[in-house]
C-alpha cells in the first residue's frame, strides 16, 4: 500500500476483565474482521486493524494519533466484548476524524449445541456496542451506525458508502480552490461566507484575477498547443470546421492554450478546483469551455459564475465517486418539458458539463456564445447516458450550510436536439415533477447543482453528517407538507443547537 494513500483504522474495544487469553482471541478476531473488510472489494479504502483498546490511556493515545495522521480518513469502531464506555470519553473528546460504528460479531450463526458462558463472555458485542453507542449519543457525536454481519454484502456496501463520504471529507481538509474573479454580479446563491466555509469544511477559497490566467496563457508555446490540439483531434468526434485549415480551428488552438495555462496554474498553486465568470475574463479571448470540461473529467472541482461552493462540493463528489461507474458533473436546471404526466427537466449550461456523463463519444464543436462579449468558444457536445442519478446543491443559509439532495432518473431525450450546441442531461424527477421542484424551492436549493450518476443519496447523507451540516433529501417518499414541517423544525433546532450566529 502506498504510504500516502488514505486508509480506515479498524478499532476494537474490550477490557482486561477477561484475561490475556481472551484478549489474544479478541485481537485475532479483530484482525480477521478487518482483513475481511479490506479484501471484500466494496470498501474503497484500505482497512487497517489497530491494537485492541482496553484502557482510557490507550484509547486517548489512539484518538490523538488518528487525528494527527494525514493518511487516516476515519475510524471504524467495534466493541468485540464489553468495553466500559467511560474509558472512551477522553479519547472521543479529542478525536478529529469521522467514525462509523459497526455493530457486528465474528460469527454469523450461533453454535447452539456447544454454546457456553466462555463463548458468551467472549462474543458480547450485542451489549458491548450498546454501551458504546449510549456514550456516542450522550456526547452528541455524529457517526454512521451499520448493523449486521461483517460478511453481509449489504453491510459492506453501507460501510463502503460511508467510507466514500469520509474520503471526500478527507480530500477537502487543507484543500485550496481558486476563483478567477468574483461571482456573477447581483446573484445571491453563488455568494456566501468563505470564512465560515473554511471553518466548516476545512478548505480555502482564494481569489486570483483572470488577468493572471491570461498572462499564463500568453506564455504557452506553440509546440505545446500543437501537441494538445492533436490530442483533441484524436479523442473526440470533431466537427468539420474545427479541423486544421478550417475557420473554427483558431478557436480550438485558443482553448488548448487556455487549458495548458489552467493546468499549470492549478498544479503550481496546489489547487483542487477553480471557478470562472463570463463577466470577468480580463484579456482572455474566450470563456473556457472545453478546457473546463476536460479538467472536470480529470477530477478537478468547478463552478461557473464564481460559484465556489459548487466548486469544492464537486471536487468532494468526484473524490467520493473514485472507481465507481457513472459520471459526476457541474450542472444547471435550464428549462422544462411540461407535458402533463411526462414532465422532464433539461439540464445543461453554456459550456461546462463534464464528459464523464456522456452516453457516446462527445462531439467537439465551436459555436457563438451570446453572453460575455468574447470570441466563439470550443466545447464538447453530448447527451448524458440514461439511468439513476442525483442532483446536489450546497447553499449558505446565513446561520448554517444546507445540502439539498434530489433523486432523479436520467432519460434519453424524447427527440434529437440538433440545434442545441451544448452538453446536456434530461431527467425525470422523483417522486414527481411538481413535488420535487416545490421541495427544491422550499429547501432553498440553487439553480446550480452537481449531477452524479455514480453516487447515491446515502453517500451525500453520510457526507452531510460528517460535515455537520443540514441535509434535505428529495426522493420517492417526499411529501411537501412533511418537508415543510421538517424545514420549519430545522430552523428552530439549528438555532438552539448552534446559536443564531454563523456555524
């Protein structure tokens, strides 16, 4: 395992009451469970067994070590026997990493004919975990509880979903994101409190002028542009007018120059994502399109019009989705098809939708952009593949952040879209169009969203719990009266639990 790869610590609790022979068996069993989880293929991070914890001093030392270890993405706690929970207060009080509580036991089936009190004393997670969970609740510690036998695929999947959320959170800690210019003028939802965001999410949003990017682009050599343009031409289905010698080829070269400058800026500044704004391009000749799409495909976060919250949330989701089938992209609900009973949403943006969503080889095209007053930009045009997906919006409510997560179903467009020169996704809302849209509006969800075919609502719910932020789920069970009551209750609960100021 590479030394810099994030991992999960598998932490087992017990006590000295049972004697050295029993504790040796507990340690062996913990190694077996951790090894099985590590090898199951459903958990995206290595699972590393730690020594069995039996004293308050050892627990505190381990929690301090986990908090300080940059490779530890989180802990999985299991009380193999009865581990008196007061021993855990000091350690859990100083733990700064997320944890999941796995309520399991070594064996699946009881040996009914041979079970005796020695067996019972050794395998008492049934009440050892209850002791631990009581303290977690008493300490108001957020965690995910996963119940069932550790070899059960559903248990492994639920633990794997939490591990992906922990990985996304781990990636944000200390991350840097660059805004080229400010957010779009007079827009509320793309604005917000970046100081509060860094306090809550652990990542910094730093402003740089678009002129800095333009200056970098001017330094790119023609040879480097030639090489990247050749890559473009070999990777995509190219419109005839973008080929060498044709009218739009100049725009392709400009885009290549911009992409090379962006990549170098991001690498040199150790940035994991960026925003652009068509209102603030300085002397860049055109709004980046193809460059943004390709950088998103490589895992960078992005937000258009200065939307820094969507930018870092996209990076977290890209990280969470590592290795999963399906794409994840920046997106915007653009317009509707309102045929009764067959309502659909057409999602797109001016240029910037990630090709990881594409159902077929994207087409590389150049078209005018009727906003921003710059040259015609290059972009990839495609339809998103059909299948289950989610829309996600991170919003700043003034006294807290809220994550809105909606289940949708991507579908094939009912008819071709030959005159729409942008990448797009078409989806059906759950439980239905009117309910889902009303719920999104009541929850304060943004017109910008992140669209993922790789992640589920469970991944984002686990992330929201780790981040300690408000979560609104919109799915097949959503009812508007219940959701509105939940929103009213949330305002009161958050005001009392966190105070009326910024959290």
